[in-house]
């Protein structure tokens, strides 16, 4: 009815005795009273979702929200009681509809959590209503809302609510752990990196519904945060990402310009999380000494330790990563390979405990004769500066060594009479000196030397020797010996013992012939292995008057060449430091075989 109604009515006068009298018919026009029907329900009532609030999807606006509040959106009723067209309402007449809203934690609204009544929201095409002060006991509960319109004619029905939302609070503070802090140096600039894990409760007793939009990170040089820098990262996160890492390479000192962080300085860090419902309280405070990768280990050495094992040793670096002279925990890694001579990004490493003392490790199970390459580096908890794992410093210079086992026993050990009162021990190089061949040099030989019934001793001989002569022995003494080879990792087995008896006779002198100023002539023995022009050496000379031997230390001054002429031979020699006219019996040696002793008179 869009025009004023004409009302007709009779006035009755009623008296106390019950009599009544009807007046004459009267008619009049009602003033400011218009007929209207019940309004229809609000249009398309729904709750703003978390995603809409995070994305500011109109008409949802998170700026109006507080913890324990939700946003309800609905449209103006299609019929407010005057008709379907609002502009058809008579001028000056404004019986605007009011609204009732119910909030429940059940879809059938069998339980009412809170009600809002007679809300005068004005005339709008779309209403966004913030429902605040919802009891905190319903945090994490699924909330349903419905709305209805009312005018002077009465109430509309409740419109259908097509969705629901979990009631949320601000996020709980993030929890930081010491392992969430790293430091290092990037492009020459030292930095601290904090990894912030999404709080377990971002507002709904879980972190699966309300994502963190950003973190506020504060860095200070003191735990009271009297001076700090504020690092803020706007939302660039994937919803529900488990963690985000933030690199802090500079900070503000309360009004001072930004400055680089300093290696060796302790920094304190705390964090707040932000969701569309606001910013959380502060996290716990954690601290970190800003360290970079440590320096180079020094005096890296690889040496033999035992059969088929090495000893790898080194000294700690001069800088552990926190600055010169500042101790900081480090471990060490060593690289070992038989194929590559330097570490690569795909190389494997072995980590060992370490510190600020000299360190060594034993590496066993090696292959005999195989060359191994080694390098060592120090490692702390700084971030990676190369292809190394976190905190790996530079590699030391490459060291190499081939693996050896104990040598085999020397070959063909013999003990023979060498001359009057002298015995000779002779042997050959072992077939395996340690590396599977005869190429590895021996450290020494050990000769178990025994004068049977008299004495026993171990003689230490050079590893380059293959014979040894013992002189000045008593006649008729039994000399016994055995020998073993020694390298850096151990000794061979002993050879089988051999023995000889010291003779009890002076060397037999050859028949005298002619004497010359610089030589002597005599007949060659029948068994003499003649070799015309061959060179032979004078081994020892004996003075029959004084019973004295002239041994090797003097024979360096005696040189000679034996010349063979048919059945005779001559030896030209020059001998110095002999006393005039002394008689000497000299024993000559040719091709490692003794000839005979020759009595000669020195003319010098």
C-alpha cells in the first residue's frame, strides 16, 4: 500500500452502568502512519573466511577485527516492508529495518554463544558487521552466525548461513632455539641468520588455519634490548610454511645509522609473529656470537703408524672464527681419497672431535702400495662459505703417502770366515720391503750377533747395507748370527741362524820372489780366477812381528791393480805411512774371493 489510508471509526461512550451510546460516524486521515509488511531476511549472509581477511578481499576488512571477533557480511533485504524498491518509500518516511544476529557453535543453533539485538546499521547495499567480545572459552571452536531483519510490522526469518569460521586469538609467541641461529660472512659482510619456526598456536590452538603473515625481529647487543634494531619482513610466506630464515646483516642503534655487525660480538634476538588478528607477544630471547668459518689448520702431517695404517695429525688454526685470540668450539674434517688429489663438492669427509689442542687420528685398513691423498679443515657452527658444509673452513694443503706393511725377511743370510780373526755376515735385500716390492727404503737391519758361550748383542745396521764384518775375534770362537729387516711400521721375521768358527792360524804367505821399490811379484795360486787387467783390492795386512792387523781405516791410502801374465801376476801399489823395512803379510782380494797372503817389505 503506497498511499495514505483513510480510516473510518465510531466513537462509543460507555457509562458506568454499562449503557453505551454510539456517536455519529467519523472519518479522518492517519498522520505519518503507512501500512507496511514484514521484511524479508538479509541477503546472502556469510562469515568472512581467514583467507579473505588475510587477502583484504572486499568487503572483508581485517583492520576492524580484534582477537575473539569475526566478520559477518550480508546484503540489504530484498523487501524492507515497503516494497522491493527502496526509492519507492514516501519522502520523509524512514522506518529503517533493524537487525538481530545470533552466534552459535552448532550449525543448528541449538546452543547460542552470543546474541546482538536491534542493531541499527543504516541503509547499505552490503553490511560488514564485526562481532566482538566473543567469550575466550570458545577459542578454536567452529562458529556459525545468522541474521534477521525487523521493522514495525515484525521480524523476518533468519537467513541461511552458508559457511563457518574457527574463532581465533592472536598468535602465540614463536619459540626460538639456539640451533635456529647461524652466522657467517656473505660478500664480505658478516651476518646473523635466524630461522623462525611458525608458532604451534597461531590463534586457534593449531597453526593449520591462521597463517603467520610476517615476523618482527629485534636484534640487540644486550639482553635488555635497550638499544636494538627492528627487522620486519612483510608477508611473502607460503601459508603454513614450517619456518622462514631471515638474514640480518645490519641494524639500527636507536637513531644511529645502520652499521655492520661485528665478528666476535654477542647478539641477542627476539621475535614476534603477526597474523591478521594482530601481533603476538615477544618470543624467548636467544643469543649468538657472530662467527665466521675458522682458519686453516697448521702443520698437517701424514705418517706411518702401524702396518697398513697412517697417523694423520695437525695443529689448530690461529683463528677459530670468532676473531684472533678468541676460543670457539670447533671440530675437524679430513678428506681421504685414492683417486682425487683434492676435495670436490661431492667428496665425502670424516668428522672428528677437536678443539684448541693438537689432534691426531689413526686411519687403518689401507691397501699395501696404494697412495692416499689427505687434507684437513676446521669447522664451527658458522654458515657455509663455499661448497663445504656449514662452518667448513678452507682445506689444508694436500698430503700424500702410500701404505706399507712389514717387510719380508732378508734373503740368503750367510756367516763366513773373512780373514784371520774376522767373520763376515752377508745377506740380500728382502723381496718385499713393505710396499709389495723392493722400492721402499728400509729403516735399518737388526743383526742378532752371538759369540756362543761368550756374549750376545743386537747390532743396529744401516738399511742400505747388505754385509757386515766383525774383527778382532778370538780364535776358535763360534760366531752365530741371524738378521731381520725393519721399516717404519715394524720388522720382518728373523732369518734362520747361521754360524762360523774363527780360524786359529796366521794367513799363509805366498812364496817370496823379487822385491821392487813399488811392488812385488809372486806366482798366482792354481785356483786363481785369472782375469787379465782386472782390478783387485787390498783387503788387510798383517805384521807377523807385532801380530798387528792393518785394517780398513788405513787401507784407503793403498791402491793397486793386479796384472795377470800367464801363470804369474804382479800387483802395483803404493803404500804410505809404513815404517821402513817392516814386514807385512798382505791379503789380496779378487772378485770377492781371497787369493793369498803375500809377505812384502815396504821400501817407503
